[in-house]
C-alpha cells in the first residue's frame, strides 16, 4: 500500500466534493463493469484506498459505487469505453493486492451511475456472520457460465439449485428449477440456504446471485460446514446473461453462413443454447434490471397485469420500489398510486408549470423536498404489503380528516 502524506478526513472530503461536482463525458460512451475480491485489508489502509480510488478513477472519468472494507473490495462502475483497457491495466499495475479480480461486464451499454462514490463498509455483503467462525478461503467451485449451462442442462433430476438473491430480484427473473427463498435480506437468505441444505451434505449444491459475491461468501460457509460439493456460477447472472448474448450473436452470424451454404444445423444449436435463465437480471443501479430473455415473470403491483419494470414512486418522500405498468404510471403520475402521493406530485407539477411561466429563464427546478423517503431501500418494504395495508385502511378510514402535506406523504 503506497503512503499518503498528511491524509486527513478534511482532504478526503474536499476530494470527494471535487470528484462529484466535475462533469463527465456523455452517457452513451460508457460500459458498466462489476468486480469484487475478498482479501484482508488493514483498517488504517481503508482511507488510503478511498483517496486513491477517488483521485485516480476520477482522472479516468469512471463513475460508480465502490465499497471497501477490512474484508476486501466490491464495486460496480461505469467506465468510458475507450478507457476500459487503461482501467484494467491501472488495477494490475497499482493494486497487486487485488490479484483475483475478474471484471464482469454488464449486458447493456451506457452509464449506470451519475457519480463516483467510494465508501468504507463494515462488511462487503452483510449476513451478520462472524468471519472467525468459518474459513472464507474455503471457496466453492466456480463454474464458468458455459460449464454451468452445460452441467445444469444435462442433469437427469432437478438439482439443489439455490437463488441467493432477495424476493424482488428473483421475482423478475431466475434459473429454471431454482429454489427461491422468499426473503428480503442476504442475512435471511443465508438462514434459508442452511435450512434447504440440511441433510444434503453428500449432494451437489448449486448456487447463484447477481455477480457472484454473495455465493463466494455463502458457499465458503457451506463448505466450512462439511458440504463437499458446492458449485457457484462465476460472475453470477450478469456473466450468464453475457454468455447467452454472445451465443445469440454467434448463432446469428452462423445462421447467415448456414443460409448461404444451405445447411440445416441451426435448430440443434438453438436448442443447445436455449437460456436456462428466464426473464430479467435485477441490477442495483438506475437501470433496475437488464433483460436476458423476453419472458415477463412478474406483475404490476397496482393492477396485476404482466409487467417486470421496476421503478420508485415519483413522490420522492415515498420512494417505494415497485413494479408499475405503463398505464398505471400514466394514470398515477408515476407514483405508487396512493392518494397522497398522486395529489402531492400533481400539486408540485402544477407549481413547477407556474414557475416556468412566471420565470421563463428558470428551468429544471426539481422538487427537492428535503424529506427522508418513507420507503428507503434499506428498509426493504414490500410493495404488496403497502398495497394491502392501503386497501385495509381505505375501507376502515372514512373520516376524511384534513392533514398537512408532510403528514400525507407518510400515510
Ligand atoms: Zn398496472
Ligand atoms: Zn408513493
């Protein structure tokens, strides 16, 4: 770790502010990568990591979210396409401590983040399990997307295949025959995994998550508990999506050649590379998901029609993460549909229209309310619970009491 002279919290704060205020190139020229590595880092070195990542990555116009902890690093970043090689070389040259990092590209192009954040965390993925109680180096077997695809496609009986993601992630896409625990946090999922695996010590256990980090950790926990054959999808659903996309592109190219040569082999190839993952891969950035197949596995939380588009309620004070179809979006002004949210957004829109008329030079005033959202993501509120509670309260509450805006946002 290189030394940093006189590095104080103040310098770090100034650097962070500078990094976040300066503009970046247009969004279409970006590509998104995720990577992680568990590797012990001294507590006192974390601030240096923050400083170097902020300064060096800013120079490369990289944006995204990087978490560092005494356990290692976990990152999702968007990098200008023409600087990806430079970024990878930078890692290899300056960070030999992260020698096992695999860069995992997202399927869709473009900028998934607006700013660069480098944050210190206690745990990279929080399962609340003390690292001293199991051996993180006792890693599960990594199957490349191709090996995973071949192995799972050729099994004679359904495998023990665990989706290590939360309910809102597996709801819009998952592997065929997967066991999908109905959980809201990784901690709950680890408990569910232990329950599912009970008595199956001699069986092959397969597991997958978005990018692999959750499986690296929970797989090591299983192995430490005496499970011999724990296999995980290397690079997670993101890498599998990339694999399927590459196969499709190769097949299209092969189909053109086949057509020219009048060969009939395409049908066999098609079946061989049929995606065993259905639907979308949920992503933790502004895209909130990328499609792998066209299957729509979920429903609009408001009207129940087939839909897998996640969004947050447009009332920033509510912020509920929900699935909402285009017609509900239009009908409810992009909100979750509660009377208070619809009313508040309509009022704000009307006010903004008035401001535009009164002050034609002033544009783009955002409805920044300075209120903490009611449904912060970390609280993991289920839209179905909110909708049910709303139905119950609307049938029992007929008093029509007058309430202030602030109160209404929290109903
Ligand atoms: Zn709807
Ligand atoms: Zn709302």
